[in-house]
C-alpha cells in the first residue's frame, strides 16, 4: 500500500498545485502530480506513490548503502592487520 | 530499473547478512513496521539469511489489513447505492466485510472502479456530474498527501458530487501501542521509509527516548532492509538507543513540509479503531470541519451495525509482533488469501498472506 517507486521526469507542465510531469518508470510513462516536489526538474528521479511525487531522489545519498558496506569491510581489514 | 535494481544485489545482501552475523552474540527481536517491508522480507527470504538469534516480527503497517470491518461494511452499503460510482485502490476490493466484499458487490451490479490515484476518482466525478462519486481514502501518512490534495482540489473546484470515505491511520501511535502491550517483545524497530519521506522522523525521537529503543528509518529493497537490520542490531549490541536513518536517499529529518502542510489543512487527528488491534488514541485522520461536506459518512446515511471482529483469528497478536502467522491454528487450512478469516490474510502486504505466498516450509 505504501509502495512508492522511483521514476525519471521527462517533461513538466503547469505550476504549483497543478504542476504535473511525464514520468518514466523503466519505459512505462505516466502523468504524475508534482505539487509536492516543486524542486524536481526534467531528468531528476522522483519517488512516486498513487500518482504523486512525494520526494526527489538524493543522488548523492543513493550510494550510501554500498559505501557503508565498503567502510565496514575496510574497518574489518584494518582490525585484522593490527597485531 | 534505476534506484531499484542495485538495491537487490545478491552479493551486497550476502555481505550485510554476514556482517550482521559477525556482530550478533545474543537473541534480539526486531519489528519491521511496514507491510511493504514484511512482503519484501518474506518474498526475498531476508529473515532466512539472518543468524538464528535474530527474530523479525511483523508490524501493523498495512492499512488494508487494519481498516475496521465496520467501515468495510459501510463501503459495501455505499457502493451498492444507485447512482453511486465507488472508487478504490485495487487492494481494498477483496477485503472481507461481515458478509461480503467489494468484488462480490460489483459482480451483483454495483458500479465499483479500481483507480490508481485518488485524482482519477475526482476526474470521474467531473466526467459524470449526475452521479455521486465516492473514493475509499485509506492509507498511512504516505498516502495522506494524495488524498489531501484530491479533497482540496474538490473544494477549490467546487466538485459537489465527490466525497471520500476516510480511514486514514498514523504509524507512531501504533508503534507506541505495540511497546505498551504487556507482552511486548520488540527491542528495536525498522521504521517505514515512505511514511518518513512525508513526515520526516522527528515524531519518532520521543519514542526512542521514552522507551529506550533503537529506531532505524529503513527502505524497502533487500539491501536497504539488511542494512537497517545491521544498524539496529549494532545499536542493540552496543547498548545504544538512537534514531538512525538508513534511507537517506529519500528521507530527511524534516520530511516533506509541503505535504505535511496540506495534510494539516485537510485532515485532523482523531482516535481510530484498527482491525485486530482495537481503538488507538490519536491514531487516525479525519476531514477537518472545513471539508466536512466531502465526508461520505455524512453524505450518505448508512446504518449497518452488524459487524463483529473475527474471533479465532490471532491477527491482533500478529500485528503487535507477539505471534507469527504459522502459529495460528487456522493458517493455511481454514484461512487462505481466497478465504481470508482475518486482517493479516486480507492484503498481500499482510504477514499471513506473505507467509502463505512465499513460505514453503510451513
Ligand atoms: S492465518 Fe488467518 S485466521 Fe490466522 S491469524 Fe492470519 S488472518 Fe487470522
């Protein structure tokens, strides 16, 4: 029910509460309400739930999950290297 | 798809599972709050990757499951009225009321339509001005902004033949209810990422403090969930209790303030009854007085008080994380997704339905 999926904005029209955009979900294109993501531009990825963009993907943060893993591994190696 | 597939990477998932095993040296019980996470955990077998010390219990975060049976009965009555077009998300159509469900009412001729967005229902109202269009507005904080915007637009555009049957619920009061339960076993929470995309996570900080329990805001893909579990177990092992955010690509502490503002404009916080859990104070949303004209319960005078909560079903205990689906004597033999006997078998995000669909061993 709280399923929300990221899609890429191809085009936007209108403004404020009636701003909408064409959003592509891996090739499937839907008209999405962008009222809650005023900062979202063409090319951005937005998180979409029941026809509304509820947030913009923070691309800088998107790799955190994997960086965290790498940091853990490095820490492990460091500990193993210590006498 | 970008921003989905990479978080299903098997190797990263295995590494997290190993990291969790490395730091775990005693039993811990963690609850994932959201039904979407429950579904992913069972579907991808995430719990089976974990060391045996860790128990995942499944929380109350499935709005389809917790919508009270009385309201389902009312939806059936309204949908059966002549000149009504009743619109709903697909997952509500099979939820059993006391005697029937929306699909069976539809088969008898009621005009019931499945919509993707509440805005589609509003469009329907504009298209059929001679009909009454009713939208079944269920959901958690994630869905509230869409429903709020739809009602707000109906108000602004003076769409008089549109109304909503509201059954909105809020996550933090339900988590508190779980923690207050006398047989609570939950020692850490994975909080629902998309709810927090909207609301941020400030509301959870008092829970962390008051109950001295780690809460990790967590996403929905396997690698997200495993990292969330890792962060939670790490806190428990180190005897810390903090609010941490795993889902940083979508969640900020403040959340989406535009959405929060419109939720406050359209909805007020009210006590709500949860199917299987009873009434929880300040745990739901209803329309503000300014928007009361769009309340379907006020527009249609519906009386049907024959509802009784299911009895032998243990879904209340499952929603509170006290028991698991396969501990229910009715599971699989009497209760199936085709003939659900309780809240948690009703929706595919309910814990019983997820176990039924993906667990082969029980
Ligand atoms: S298996 Fe069915 S009867 Fe048992 S707890 Fe789950 S929903 Fe209720």
